[in-house]
């Protein structure tokens, strides 16, 4: 394990040790599910932005190509 992974694992274990009741586990589970849901939304938006950026670049290339042909 890398240092960062080891640190994250140790923090996770410490948090688990702090959980004493079922309610604590339920709250932790709800928080984790909400966090994962937000990460998925971010991932989806980043992917869409990347696709749009690529599309923009393609359009700009075509525009530049047309401009070069007009000058000839």
C-alpha cells in the first residue's frame, strides 16, 4: 500500500472504531452513499465537459481549415 492509501485506510479504521451504535453506522452509511452519489455526478459532468471540449476543438479545426482555403 502507498503512504496515502495506508493513511486513508487507517483513518477509515479509526472512524469505524468510533461507531458504537446502529444509528452511528446508519448515519455513516447515509453520508457515504450521498458522497458517492455526488462523486458520480461530478464524474458525469466532467465527462460531458470533456466531450464538449473535444467537439469544440473539432469545430475550430474545421473553421481554421475553411479560413486557410479561402486565403488560397
